[in-house]
C-alpha cells in the first residue's frame, strides 16, 4: 500500500446507467497489493483530485474495475476517462466482505442502486465456487429501470433466487415495483444459518438490516458497507469518523450489530 497514487491505464470502459460507467484499469508499471471484495481505492483524476471508490471487479492478473457515478468534479473526470488515459490509485484500503467466514451459510446479497458495484466481486466469487456455501440469493433495487446496473449479468448468475425491483417503473417495465426489502419474502434462506451482505443508500441499508434482523438473522451475520467523507484513507484526518470508528480504517464493511446504533449519526 502506498501514500502516492500509482498510475493505472484505462483499457476499457462501459456504460452501466445514464450517469454511471465502469472503468477497467491495468498497471502501467508498479501494481498495488491485491484487493479483496469490499475494499476500496482512492482513485485520482489528475488535475482534479481523488475520491474513494470500491473495487467492482477484481480479475486475476492484476487489473481492477471501478464503477463511477458522475456527481462532482473528480467523478466527472473519471467518468470521462477512456481507453489510453491514466488514473492514479492508492490502496487497497478498508475491510472486506469476508465471504470466507460465511462457509456453510445461506447467502443473501442485497444491493440498492450503485451499491451493486462493491457487491459484484463477492457474487462472482460465490457463483464461481458455490461449494462452501448454502443457497445464494441476490436482491437488487433501483429507482428506475434505467438505474439498474448489470441487469444482463444478474440474469446469468446461478442463484437460488434473484430478484429485481424498481421504485418508479417506466413504460414497458413488467417486473416488480417497490422497495428491495419486499423481495426478502421470496428469498430462500434459513435465518439461523445465513450471512447477509448489504450495500446501497443508508435508508435502504437500515431498512434491509432491520428486516433481516426481524426475520432472525443475527446482527453479526449482517454485513453492511457504509460511506462517509473519506479524505486521507489512512485514519489520520478524521473526516470519515462514525462514532468510535474511522470508516477508511475500520470499515467500510462492518457488522450490523455495531452499525445499528452508529447509523443514527449524521455525516460530518
């Protein structure tokens, strides 16, 4: 792990939603230490700054994928980066999903909007090697059909149940309508032997975790990924403090047994 950005070259990009793209990058020379699903990098757009972005693809061979939604000056620069352009990476930082600790458990993966991006490597690992785990369930929600990420890929995942829902349907939408929590009633899992992984907007995380807990999933088996204003990514600046935690160091993935009370704290 380095404190200075390591140059990576964009080798491919593709559109996920109208305002979101995924960049596939490979090292120019030096490469970062291996990432695990759930960890993030500080991704630098030269001349604009850097932002934290979770790895959305961790292919074998040293390349990485990062999914960026265009919401500010830095993310705009990364969104516009194309093949041949160079970005800087620092990392890996933070905690991972720790899928390996869910051996023998049913898996429930719940994503809201761009929250599917940090969960995608975990799902790919579980699909590629299902033997250690029980039943895999993937539940995806978005505001509109246009905001659904990876809709072709989700249809190819071998799962016990894959559910997709939107808040506001458009013309031609024939799928489910409503909050992603409603899909939990169709998922196939034993709450007493389940590990859940949840990522998305905080209201969605809270509602999903509370519903899972009400169904009997222990809080320590509900893993959530939280966002705060990360600047240094090394635990020194304090911008990402959440109660006693610094999320760049102690998160972003933490158990709901710890997160439930802390999520009442507003972002600084």
